[in-house]
């Protein structure tokens, strides 16, 4: 009989990051584990709260049925040696399936076969493997060891419940045995006895636990809207703290709290940061867009504790805002120029110099980027001026207290100093985008400074040998590379990555930074690294890997042009134009091999009409293909070379016996391949 299977790991409070991993990975892990054991479920759902990781699998059979399967192995010719004896390959294949070599068969395609009888296996015999596999399959960001066992997990596991319908199944995790008892809300109803797996969601709901994350978020947003309406305001979440809050509560409620009027004189960004970054509060804005002296917070406590919780929230926030007011007054008295003057005393990185050294590099790079972009004198001047003060606020008391306000604080201090508004805004925009899908700079000076900031970061860190490996990226270089691509895509400015990398590396060398890699090695690392981020975004759009590789093979490594080329190839995937250009590229790539081409084409060596016709077509089309701004137009022109290329291969033998004629024809074919290359390396396409 089939029934619902429940596996619940009752944990001490899980961090939000661990909950997100479980939400993403738990259901697929259990579905795979069940399918591998011939117990495939109808569906699997993960139910995650701060105190539990639960999986409900629908219609799981009580027993994996008996079956007969035929497995293929090595070729028959590898089964016996020259004397007719069984080889190691045959013996190993047979032994793997509990057979002797004489019991093996041979399939029609000549492969050895083993017919294996698999007995019926009850679900209870697999339960421990399912529990262990679930735990091992969750790639938590940080794990810990507790007690005397060897198991490592995000938090200690305190309860375990495995039910198949109404049956309790035996399993254990580090001495914790499976029981029907699961934890309810810590305060409202600490324990629940489950009669059946099908009762899980309902019983936990009655015990003060909303087990579905989407349900908790829906409740939270409805309560926030209702509370905000009572204050004639709207709630906002610029820091996206709700993405974490939904994993901090099991039965959410919303409380308000008061902000002293004197704190409303602080800049909005300071108020919001103090509320969100430190306490996960939600600010309120009135109809005029000004912050209200009220905040909202999501709680998981008993209603009787509301007065104490509210007073505690207000007290903590007041303390943070007092610190902010003190820091702001002190910094304003000091001034941004004074902060910039002490950057030579602050180490950026022990191998890369001080913040003053980094500032000098940003000034040079911002100017170079502005020149390459053809920026106006005003925009160039504003970008360079912003670069000179970009890191000044890192010497401020405010950023020392509120690190997340760097850039924003610099903007406020630049305004206080009377600097032009584009300079002030650019100082804040240097850190945009701060993540995938986040806004890029809205001003050109800000975009130039943001590009310079990320380019210097990439080149400097990779030059000292700190390239990211696997999931390890302590300097957030992947985010920096993605930011470069996003900014360029928004502003459309040209980016000669190899030249910019060499410029940035040269500035480091000039400052005598302690580098491990020379300019060439850094260029070969940084340029593909940036394009990898572009390809990742293309893949999310549905552009296949072979198309990405083909586009990258075009040569010039401007991220925006690479993306446009890949999209154009993908859009033309089923077109006649791409089919013809692809066929021509493949034919050209297969000729020549190790043959040395002539130094230049010699028309005197042409035979017949095909060679001069192709040479004339190349002379006309090649420069137009290379100069085409529209990748689709370049592809159209490239397709026009297909006929003269085909005519050449039909009319002559490229690898002629005469060495001079052969070298001349190899040269002609090579020039045809080179003319097609600006469209992409079409030989990479899987057609």
C-alpha cells in the first residue's frame, strides 16, 4: 500500500542561510533517494522552519517490488583472452552482479549482459539510508559537531520523526531515535503527538507552527500592511530583511514601536540601516515619502510578552541611533577632505598598499574609462573627483559603526562640503550593483567610478594569487565581475578588457605592490572570469553552452558585444543563414591541418574561376563583417560567403601536389575562416 512518508529533523534554531539550503535541496534529495530504491513518490515537498527540516513525500509504496533487470557491460571481445579464458573485465562484471562469467549473456550490439533478479525490499529496510542521505545531501554553509559523535550538521538534531502513513518507522540520528513526538511552537505548544504523516501540516498549524515558508510570508506581509495602515503609512523593506525573517519565526505576529522625534533629523539611510541591518525592523513612510517615527517588527513570542518585547526593541534601536547621531556630528565637524588626508594610514591589503594607494589607482582608472567612453569634460571631471574621495568615508566614525553605510555616508559628507551633486552621487553609486539583479549606477560618473572600483578589485586580488576556488570567494570577485557586465550593459560604453587589465596591473606595479602574477597571467585570468559571469547570465536566459562558446570564439572580449553576439546566434539557431555560415566555417576548419599557408595570396597561382571568386568575395565581405555593429547583420554577410567557399571546395583540391599552389590555397581558406570569425567560432555549435 502507498502512503505519505514524513521525515522530520527537529533542530535547534537554524540560521536563515541553512533554512534556505534545506528549502532548495531537501525535497530533491529525498525524491532521488526514494527513486534509487524503487520507491518513487508522486511528489515531494520540503517544509522548513527555524526548528525543523521536514519532507513530505506523497504516495510512497510500502515495498519496492521484485524485478528482473538486464545490465550491459564491456564488449564481448573483451571477455576472453587469446586462449579463450575469461578476462578480468568479464570476471569483474559478473562478480559485481553476483554471477559467474558463464552466466553472462551477449546483447545484439555485442555487449555482455547480466540478468539480475532484484527481490522485493520493504520501505522500513531503507529508512535509515533515507535519513542519512537527507542529512548528507544538504550542503549547509557552515556545519558543527556536537556531543561525542562524528556527525556534522548546521545545528544539533534533537528530535526525529519518520512516519509512513500511520506507521512509525525506526531510524536514529546520533542516538536520537524516531518517535511520534514533534516540536510545536516553543511557547504556545511545545510538543505534538502525530497519529499519521497526513496530519503533519494541520497538527503543527494547531500547535503554532506554520510549516510552509510561503504561508508565513503571506501572513507577515498581510500583518505588515494592516499595521502600516493603522499608522497611515506604507511599510518598506529596502534591505530585503523579510527574506531572512521568514526563517526566524514559526507563528509570525507584527508589533510596532516608537522612534524618538529627535532621531528623525538623521539622514534616512542612517535610520533605515539602523532599523534593518541590526534589528530586522521595517520602516514606515507617510504619504509624502518621509519616514514616520514608527517601525514594525515581526515577532515569534507569546502575546502576553508584547509590552516587554516592544520596550526592548525601542531601547535597542534608540541606542543604535544615539551612536549614529554622535558619529554623524563628529564626522561633519571633521570634514571629508580631512578623512581623505589620512587614507595613507589605513591598510587596504598588506600586499596591495594603503587606501591612499587604492584611491590613486581609482583616479587613474576612472579617467581612462571616461576617455574610452568619450565622456564629456564635465562627466570626466566629476568621475575623477569622486574617485579621489571615494574611500574617504572609510576613515569616518560613522562607517566604523555602520559599515553598510560606506558610500552613502561619503555622499552626505561630500554634500556637506559643498561639492557638485554629480560628484556626491557618484561616491554613493560606486558600490552599485551590490548583488544580482540590483540597480546599477544612474549617472555616468557613478558608472565610471563603479567600473574602476571593480576592475581594480579584480586585477589586484587575482594578481596576488587569490582567485576564487569552488564556492570560496572571500573578496566577492564573482559579484565584481558580474557588476562590470551589468554596468556596461546599462550604459553601452566600450570596454577593452585586455587593455584595461594591463593598465590596472601597471598601476599596481608602479606602486610596488607585492604581486605573484605578471600582466599576461592576470589578463588571461581576469578576461575569461568576467566573460564567465556573462555566460552565466546568458545560460539563465536559455542560451545554450555551445552558443556561448561560439560567441566567445569571435575574438574581441567586450562583455556587451559578447552577450549580443551570443543572443544573435541563439536567435538564428534554426535559420538558413546560420546553417550556411556554419557549414562554411566547418569546411574551412577541416582543411590545412599542419600545412603552412603562404605569406600572402598570389593571384598568379589561381586555377579556374573559384579561387579568384572567393578572394573577391572575401575582399568585399571581410571588412564589412568585422565592422558590423549588429551581430545579425554580420551573420547575414557571413552567410553570403557560403557559396564561394563551397564553389572552391567543389572546383579544386586545396591540398594540391604543387607546394606553392597548396600553400596559396591554404592561405585562401585561412582568410575565409578569419572572415567568418567575427560572427563567432561557428565550429563550436552543436548542429
